[in-house]
């Protein structure tokens, strides 16, 4: 398998990107990497050239660039060339830590949607707190600000495939994020989405779930519109961060006794941080396009790059996208036959 | 000032309600309480009859009742009688820990909206983490699932009045919850709300704010649609709860050393819990109706009842609602004069 890497995307590029790839190249000998970016800058961090190809380019998309315009005009940007390689079948997946909007645009305009998917969405894998082997998927966390019930219903099928193929969850429970658990709850969009989900035979729909229950593992896949999903994901991040700050204050601003307590709990606290660090489950997948397109945080470190490569490896290895393509093709065919 | 109390609302009613009122009656000698509910059950917890009137009724609204139907049909329910007293000017404010939907309905249908407010919303006061004297208001946290930009703009004026009059914040910063800080970010509703807010001369609009920054005190008042506000509030609650569980596990599941550390940090951890307990800032205000209508959690304890009475006292004392009524009347008059 071949992964096209935007080596210049993100705040710590190319160093963090290349160092992460170096970690992955050792582990996954079946992956070939094509790195797009400034060759000289990339070579500085290259410790092993096995399975590595560098495609030099001076151009790159900046974080402040207008996404659509940048993808259209900067034809030689590292991200655009990497996307083009996937479109041209020279690579099987695209990885970038760069401008999120630009990556969504490149995924949509260059790589293209799976037939039958109207709006690809962003899927993340988050930890279930209190059970360290469990995770859940949340989708869409912000690819689309305005979302139709039909889109949410497609996220459910997509998310369900991800949970089964990539995470190995059998018959994953799919919940609809809503402001109450009763069937009639919600706004206009979620009420209509509920009806579609209840009739979606591709999934194991468990009904509405509330945001309060997300981290307790109420469902394996939780679907929502991209605006709300974005707000919920950022609220989880912000609240967890604030709580870590509170713990720090509790230890450092309460005298010697508290400081000693903090010292004794040091290992426990760091394993706690580890639970919360969801980068180890990989990056955000632009799911619904014809190949794995994965984004990690702009401030990503090499470890997160490595974890994301592992995730892409699992996506390619499981053929989740091929299966989705077949699924939607069959669906269309049977719809035509029924007419 | 007189407060009409639904003594039968909530899981711990009437005990928690009456005991909380007993705490408040000592502190606020200028408040008269009218308690609606089963007289015998109420009297069991009454330790002081000063400024207390009981209006007996056998009927009450249950948590599983359909809100609109219950308010329409159960004419003698404790909550309905209390709301009617406010409408009839026999009381100045309404307090209940009962069925939220029913309280919203009673507020809207019996007490009625302030002229100029299309949709009252629910406002809560939340802590700023890391600065224990600071708080912020979030509105709407769920009164309306489908919200128009005009509603959000009215929440901004309402929230701004609350922050000024009740919390004493000068020129409060009002932010719009959005999925990015740039002006052009958001979904269709927030994009249009942004324009209205930018032209709202009643408020100090500081632009879009992201959910990640809420608990750091990015703004004094944050406005959003009721569906998203509800999701964000529940995500904060769920994440904070999960983190407290993580801390507990960190202490109890990591051997003697960690347990000892936990013991040394006991006081610090409990002050941390105290920071997170936002019931001390009062309940959720159904803001935009003609009198203070306040709801606390169904599982409320006497302390939360006491804090909510304190909040109602501040609302009545500051005449925030009278001022809002005048404000919207003047606005209407000047609009007519301009024609």
C-alpha cells in the first residue's frame, strides 16, 4: 500500500511529520510513503530511506489561506500534489496535518465522493472514560456546517462500517445525538434524521443519545450534524483541559501536603492524561471520499503522526472503503431494479 | 417581594424544597414565600413559619407528564397554581424543580412573554475554571430546539442585561458560539445571527467564540441556539463527571502510594468539586417572560434551593426584568416614531 504524505502541513512540519513517518516505516514494511514537500527540509529528518520517495515542491498551503481558492490555485502545493497522486491511483491514501478546510476541499474536489454519499463528513475516534480498551466514533465533527437528515443517515452507515472494519466492533450500536432520549425529541433536522435512522437496515440503531453520556460509551457510533459535532468535540477538549488545569492548581496551590500528594499521584495522573489523549486512535477521517483522507491536529507531534499512519494502515488493510463503494453501488442497483 | 414556590416539583420534593426555603427565610427577611403543595407533607419540614404561606393542593405535575397537556389540564397542580399567582400579581417570581417542559409551558402560557421577545430562552450561569470569582452566562440551553437568528440576537440583549444587573458586570462581553472565530464561519443560522449581533447597539459584541474556550472565560455572555446550547451544557457536565471518575480511579486503582496521595489531596479535590458545582450560582432562568421563572435540577438538594432563592432575590432586587420591559417598550416606540 502507498500513502501520499503532505510533509509540509501543520505547525511542526516537516520535522514532526517526517519523524512520525520514520517511526511508522520501521513498523509497517508493507507501506510505501511518498512525501510531498521541500526535499532539502525533509531530508534533514530522514534517517531511513527504505520505502520512501520524495517528490519535491516549493509550494504549500498556509493555515490562513482560503481553502477553496488555495486548492484551486496552488496546483503545486504539497497537499494538492498528494491528493492528485491518490486521484491518479499512484497512492492509496492521503495524510496531512495542514489547513483543514483545504484538506476537505482537496478530498472532495480532487479525490471525489463515493457514489451515493452526498456529503462526506469528519469522523473521530474518542476514548470511553473508565474503560481504557473502549472507544467510540463521532461523526460529523465539522466537515459540513449545514447538514440535512439524509446526510446524518449516511454518516450512520459510514460510521458503522468504520466501527466494524477498522475497530472490529460487531454489530456496532449507532446513536443519534439529541437533546433528550425520547423519539420525539430534537430540532427539525434530528427529528427527521431519527425516522431515517430507524428505517436504515444497514445499521443497529439504538435511538437518541444525550451528550452527557457520550464519554461513558453509550454507543459505538454517534452521529450528528457537523455544527453540533464540532461544538461537542471542542467542548470535550476544553472541559478536559480546564479540569487538568484544576488538578494542577489543586496540587500546586494548596501547600506542601497537596504537593506531596501530587508527587505520589504523578504516575496515576500521567496515565490519566494518556486516557484523554485521543490522538493514539488516529486522526480525523474525511469519510465518504474514495480513499482514506486523514487529518491530524496542526500542532501534531511525531507520535500522533505514527498513530495516524497505523490508522490508515488499518483502513487500507480492512478494505473498508472498497466495501462501502460496493455497498452503495448495490444499493443503487437494487433501487433501479425495484422501479 | 413574594416568591411562589412549587413545593412538589423534583425528586426530593417537598423535603429538599422546604428545607432550602427554611435556609433562605432566615437570610432574606424581605422575602415572603407562598408554598404550593400538600400542606401536611410541607409542614413536616417547616421549622419556621415566618413569612411562609401554604396553599394546599393535592394535584401535581409528574416528570413523565406531557408538558403542554399537563399545564392545560392540571389546573390545580402546584406548579400551575404558583404560575397563576405570578400572573395575578400575588407573587413576583416562580420557582420549581419540577418537569422542565411544563415549567417552560407555564412560563410562556400563564405568565407570558415580555413584549418584543419572540422566544424566551434558558439562561445558566457557569463557572470560569481557574478563576473562582468569575462566571459566564450561556443562553439558550434548551428552551427552543429550533432557533432563528433573531432569537439569538434577543438572547444577547437578555443575557447582557442579566450579566449587568444580576452579576454586576460592566459592559459585558457577548460572544456568539460558533465553529470558528472568523466572521464568515458557521452554519446558516449563526452566519445571519452574527450580522444581527454586530448591529445590535444594546450589547458589547466580541464576535464568534469557540466551545473550547468557554470555561476559560472568553466572554461574559455566550449566546447560541437551544439545541447546541443544550448539547454543550450536557457535554460540559458529562466530561467533568467522567474526569472526576478518572481521578477517583487514579487514586483508588493504583496501589497504596496513590491512595496516600489521594488522602493528602482530599481537601484540594473537594474544593475542585466545589468549583465545578454551578448550582451555587442559581438555577436555569426562563428569561424573556414577565417575571423571574427559575428551574433547578430535579435531583436538587436544599443547598441548591437556597442558592436559587438568593438568585431570585438578586433578580427582583435589581429590577432587571422591569428594565428589560421598558427597554423593549422604548425600542418599539422609537421604531414606530421612525416610520
